[in-house]
C-alpha cells in the first residue's frame, strides 16, 4: 500500500543552513493495515505525513502509494492522487468555517474528479453519529463533533490510506476514545490503511503496530 | 459542491465587506446604465425630433443650425424673415413638383416664456410628424383656418401654463418673457395636443392669420402706413378682452406679410437632393436639412460630452473593481489556512486560484446585475420628471448592445482585480500554512 525508500527531506533554515529532518531507508504499510506513529515533538512526524501526502516534496527517495511513485509525478497529478487515494485529518481546524458539516464532507469530492456523491456524505456523517448535524456550521459544533466531521470528510473519496496527525490532541479523553474507535472501525469496514500520529500512550497501545519515528529515521537516531 | 458554491460561501463569510464592495459596484454600474440609456434616449429623441417628418427647412440665409433650432427645437435667438410670397413657389410655383407638403412658420412671439408658433392648421393634419406618429388632440380640436384667433397648445406647455380648452392667452413679442414685450390680442385655446416626445410639446400654436393682425406684425410697406385698418378697428380696444373673432376681419395683404420659415416635405428622395441646391442658388432663402444639422450638432457637442460622462462612470466601475481587489486581498491572510486545507483535500493550485477568481467575478457580476436593475429603475422612476422638464419622453428604452457589453466587461475587470489575490492563493505554501495556527 505505502512504500518509502531512501527518503530524505531537509529544510533550509533562515540562516541558510540545511536542516535534515528525515532520512528513512525503508518503510512499508500494508493494505488496510493500521499503524500508529510515535516520536518526540519536532522529530519530523508531520513532515513525514506531508511528504507521504504529496504536500511536500522530498529531497530524494521514493514514495509509493498503491504502486505509484508520487515523487515522479508532476504537482497536478500528485494533487489528484491525494484527492483520490489519501485522506488527511489534522489536529485542529480541519473544517472550513463557512461551510456546513455536510458541505465540508462534500468538499473533498469536489476536488476529486467525477465523484459528487451526497448520499455517501450523508451516510458517512450518519456513521460518525452526526445525522442530526448536517446543516450545522463548524462554529456551532463541539470540537469532538468537528473531528468526527473531519473523519467523515477524510473518508469521503474512499481513499486507500488515511493519514491522521494527532486527531485527538484537542479532544477530551472520553471523546478521544470515541474518535479513535470511529476512525479504526470505519477504516476497517472500508479497508483503508491508517497511519496515525499521536502522543497519547493510551491511544498507541490499542494499535497492533506501533512505530517510533526515531527508530527508522536516521536523522532522529543521530540527534 | 461546485466551485461556484465554494466561492459564494466565502463571499458570504465576508458578508459586510462583500455587501459593501458589491454595492459600490452596483452604484458604478447603475451610473453606466443611466448614462447609456440617457445617451440613447437623447440620440433617439434628437433624431426623432430633428425633422419632425420634414426634409427641409427653408428660411432666411444665415445660420443653418440657428434656423433649425428655432423652427424645430424652439430654441436660440430669432432669425431673419423671408417674404410671404416665397411660399407660393412651394405651393403653386417653380418648386411645386418637388414638394408634397409645405408649412409656413412665423416665429418671434412667446407666452409666459413658451414660444408661440404662428402657422396653418395643416401642420397637424394629414400624415404624420414622424414615421409612426400622428398628432392627436388630448382635448378639443385643431384650430380652424378661418378662425383667425384660435390656437392650440403642446402638451407640456398646456400643463405648465395650466391652459385648458376655452382659455385665452395673449402672446407677447420676443421669444423670452421679459415682462416688457407688448401684449398682443387674445387667442382662444381650442385644443391641447397629445404628448409627442418632441419639442413641440412645449410650444403654443396659433393661426397665422391672427398673428399677422397683431400689432407690429405687419411689415412696414412704404405708402401703406396704416397697414391694417380692419384689424385696428376691431382689435385696438384693449379694454375689451372678449372679442368675437368674427369673420369680418380682413386678412393682412400679402405684401405686408413675412415668414420665418417654411417646413418642407419633399415629394421624393431625388427631389430632396435636388431642391436644396435650387433654393440655395437663389437670393431669397436657404434650405437646410434639419437632420443633417442636428447630426452635426450632436456629433460635435452632445456625443463628446456623453462619451466623457461614460468614461467617468466606467472609471467609477473600475474603482469599485479595485474595492473588490482590496476586500479579497485583505481576506487572503485569514484564508491561507483554509486554502491549505482545500489543497490537502486534493484541490489543485489552479482550482484554489479559480475559486478566488470566481469570487471576484461573482461580486462584480452580482453587483453589476443589481446596478443594472438600479440604473433601469432609476431611469424608469425619473422618466416622468424628465418628460416634464424637457418634453423628451424616455418610455421603455430597449436593451442596448453596450449594456450587453457590460457582462464581458465586468468579467474582464473581475479577472484583472482578482488576479492578484488569486495568484496569492495559487502560491500558498500548503505545508507551512497547515503548520501555522489558524
Ligand atoms: N518549513 C519549515 N522550515 C524549516 N524547518 C521546518 C519547517 N517545517 C518543520 N521544520 C522543522 O522540522 C522539524 C520537524 O517538524 P515537524 O512539524 O515534522 O515535527 P513533529 O514531529 O510533527 O512535531 P510535533 O509533535 O510537535 O508536531 C522541526 O524541527 C521543525 O522546526
Ligand atoms: Mg506535528
């Protein structure tokens, strides 16, 4: 499903020095596999997810999604792969304030070609328990509810891979479990692979596969 | 969800700013539409009035435009006269074959500032004053040729002067009412014309025969010092205002009569080309094409002014466009994160750029449509006032090609002003914007 090979990413710092962040010799995630990614703050977890999603380009290496090396594609095709194969959930501010819950879920469909399936959007919102909140704007939803809308939106285009960057960091422990359960069960039903970043041990412990970025990232290992 | 809806949502989100920029666009476009409609109406009414259905105006040699302004528009200072006998050349003499209708005009009097035209009843009879138009009487009837002291009033003049059928009025000498002019004898209003949308709406028309019998209207002829004995006998009694304009009156001898102008309708287009040369070769008078004169005036003065006005209003629209630019551009910093989220959902650079451009287009077209309605509404609401002030009727002005140009014009303007914020959306650094706190 996901294959990383010889992946390197560095940033040019304001002073002009090169700051290496990622150096991943190899990493694989299977079809519908659910993995959690741990690592101390600043070790490059978000950067890694950005590179996988094609939001950032690596300095070198291979990022293969569903058999396609996206580093070889031009930006428009990468965008297309992201729209169709990758779902993304952020820590906060996932939703667009001007749009209702339903519209936020439909938004991703707008950017993938040829799919505009309102029934699926309603169905997903039903599965995250928000059938009664379709017309609500994000400002009138609780943070937990907002994250559930974000889960529904990330899955709207039937992606093959869900990237979640600390999706429960701003949710209280009770709702944290609810959101995690939701992500895991929905992805299992739709056989979507999960790569989820978290700082919470109680979340990480639920996953069969737990990865520490420091362990497979040679930059972090050196640091 | 379409890109339109996404763009519309973000317009809604900046509700107040959007409403204000849309409003300023609406006002700008309303002004453009108003200027365009007025331009059209003015051009149209100039054209329609220009001839009043007459091909030529014959009058004393001198200013051509002045002759037309005097006879058709009831404007400008009076012109010289021509001998009455000259009329015969058109009715029975050398020009008869080229002429289908010839109407004599005697000008120079006014009543309370409204010009008085002394003419013949035939002016309002048969045919039409312009294609598709006839003179009709809203009240009463046309004046009669043998009732020397009858007259009719144009619609606007009647309304302004509060004249009704049966009223009488005394024209005074001069085209302006300066209070000094000698008051003439009274004419009875026997009819009120229907509005024609031409300058004739603001004139009064009297029987030429009565006009000649008024004081100082006989041409001094050597050896005939007491030129109009009958008239004097009957009408110098200024204490008696209720004359019977009976038929005992003797018309003024032709030798003592003068005309200001003859309105001529030629019998054929060829005659229309031929006749002016003939007349102009002679010593007596000149023949002027009112349409050509007015066209000239229009092209030289009215048109440039209108272009200037149009230019100014288009500038106002451009300024409104810049308002849209500022409004959208200001919102870009707050929207960086939203744009990054859309990109993370798979939106292309060109897609988020298109959304911002669409916003600009929707604002200008929406404002423009509101402005169009506003401009048209304004014109419709003001049209009675304009008719009352000028006698030019606006009626329903049909959709003009220039108005249709507004649509592509506004789209181009929107694209230009939307370009800067759209490029800013295009260049959004997704990874960095996602990292920054909302
Ligand atoms: N655009 C950038 N320019 C320069 N340095 C950057 C940039 N983005 C990230 N970095 C640096 O790269 C490193 C990794 O950042 P990243 O956001 O991936 O960490 P993280 O593991 O997600 O941390 P956290 O758990 O706090 O979210 C950090 O040291 C950060 O300062
Ligand atoms: Mg992070």
